[in-house]
C-alpha cells in the first residue's frame, strides 16, 4: 500500500514511512492510494474473530510493509492494556447501541489509537536505529492518552505541556502520576494557547527539530485513523446478523479523526447507511454539512471540551475525496480558506456530502437533558461527549435501522458535567481511584519559550 498527500506534492511512500512522517512534508495529510475492499462473504466470516484478530484483518492490507507476525504482536500488546476482554464492548439502552470506547488506560477513546501508535513508534525506531522526542501540548485528554501510549518505551522520550491549574484535577493527575523516566510533564504558568504556541515554535525551529528528532502524536497521524477503523467493523458485526439491515453510526466529533475512520470503513465496503456527525456549539462541520457553510467562528468552551475545535484538521482527508481526489483543488480551497476564512462547494459536492453524512449541533441544555433523561430511563450514565452523539442520534429516530452511538469517554472523567445533569457524580472506576495518593513528577515552568527549549534540550534522548 502506498500513501500520498492530500496536497499532492510528495512521492508515494509506504505505511512505515507514513507513520513516521505524521503530517505530510508538503503540509497535507497522508492517505492510502486505495481502500482494500471487504466483500460480504469475508465480512460474514469475521463474525467469530476476537477484537485483536479482527484488527489484524482490517489493518494488515494498509500496513503490508510490516511482517504479519510482527503486526499481530503489536496489536496483541496494544490491546492487552484494556480492562474489558471485548476491548470495545457494546450495550443496548433506549433502543440505541452504545459502543464503549473508554476501557483503555486513560478511559477515553484516544487510547484505542494511541496504545497502537506508541508500540508502532517503538518498533519502527528500533528497526531504524533512531530515537524520537515527542513534544505536545494538551488541554487535558490527549496528553494523558499520549503519555500512556509511550510510557516505558525504548528510544522515545515524551514532553507534554499543560496549562498549570487549568485542566481538571483528575486530568492533571492522570499525567503527572506517570513517573516512568521517559515521561516529562511540564505545567506551564499560562494558558493552553501559550502551551500550543510554544510547541509550534519548537517545531518550526528546524535545526532544533532535527537535532532532537522531534515527533508529534496529534490526531492527523494515519495510524491513529487506521486503528479506529477497526471498531466500526467490530460494532457492525455485533449489531447485525446475516440478514442485511441498515446500520447508522453517531459520532461525537472534534477533529474529524474518529468519524473519518467510519468513512474509511464505509469505503472498504462496510454497509454503513449513514454517519451522523454530532457537534457541540463549536459547529463548523454541522454548518458545512447542513448548509454548505464552511467558515470559522471563535471557539467557545463547552461541557464537552475535547470537541471544542473550530478547524478540524482531519476534515482535509474527506475534502480530498469530495474534490474528486484532486490535490490541486485541495490546495486552492485551503488557499482561499486562509484568505477569506471560507470555502465554497458545488451543488454536486453538497449532494454527495448529504448522502454520506447527517449532522446535528447539540447545545449545553440538550447535552445536560440527554444525560439526565438517559440516566432516568436506563440507569446508564453518559459522559457529555457521548451525550452529544446520543442526542443527535435520537433526533433521527429510525425504526428500521440499528443505531450505534460511539461512547468516547468514561463519565467519571467529566464528573462535574454529570453532576450538573443528574445531581450526583459517577463513581470513579479503579484506575482513577486514589490517583492523588500516588507519587507524581512534574516540572512547573513560566510560559517562556527559552525555558521550555532548554528543558527539552537537557532531557532529550
Ligand atoms: C478527542 C475526543 C473526541 C473527538 O474526536 P475527533 O477524532 O477529534 O473528532 C470526542 N470525545 C472525546 C472524549 C475525545 O477525547
């Protein structure tokens, strides 16, 4: 399998190089040149597979430069850290299926991808005799999932900047209680934007970036999308039997990584009739799908902070396909977007978008009401991100379809929002209990680039 850039200005590369490249060097995102097809008979033959076996079947054709035995071992180790033997179990409540993606070490769906990405990095660095220093900024969730993805791995150090006192206490503890020698937490006396700006400045200092082999774990890495394709297959196989039935997925969306994985599954032949893209008040993607209006607003803070995004980086992958796999059109559209803050679509393009996606934007009151009514009628507690997806799905009641709502975080991670909705906080699951009694390691630093730079330099592997 070869990978090309949505901007069309790199020579095709293999899977291993695509994982190491992350963002394409021409500023675009990497995509496979084609999507391997899974026919109905093959799909039926996958019903009895374990999650790990299914993951191998789905991923192997995209990663054909990794020997099968090695890929199997990477997948087995990546999902051994999950607390549920089904890895991503499903339950049915109120007529909808809930796909629980939060049984990994940090209780958010990002673990599904980052556990694999950490192992892939270690494997590829060893093969190449290279080292990597991962540097990233987090407002909460991604940081801990990234740290858990690479803790204790060889030839990798990770530096994660978070705004001191501005993440939830649990989120900070999830990061700072990882005391492996290759993990460096930096609490910055400033905002998340300060953190992000300094990380960008480090990456744009090319001699520094090259000297220390800086790497990133952001959601545009192709391996992250690919790992997420698996659970669409897994869920589809659980909610159908051999008689054909429509299946709809509802996906709480921020950076468009998770739902793009659903789109890839559909392109591979998985019979998904519709992908529902659910947003909170930060609804550029809903406006795009429903009105063809792709224009940025300002980010407003919501109860579902991991979806507080205006420009969704992975959306470029879908735009490439929407524009007929034409990289010149992608370049023009992004040049126009940079100039005017808008992008225009033809009637035919919008018809195609509406054929593939439906979308709803769910506000704060609806999110709280969904958590409350779901708890009331089923006893099951939704986290606020999942509630956005469930609310969007329930608005499209369809008796003749199986509806799968992706549950992206454990409710205890967002206890404040749950308490607002239901009057009580969900019980902390095992891994979140007693975090405050564990040893922790974190450097508190002023928001000054020179300080951060020197710290990374001192501790780089
Ligand atoms: C990251 C995240 C999302 C959004 O996923 P994208 O792939 O960015 O669209 C939704 N819910 C939770 C809990 C997340 O951490």
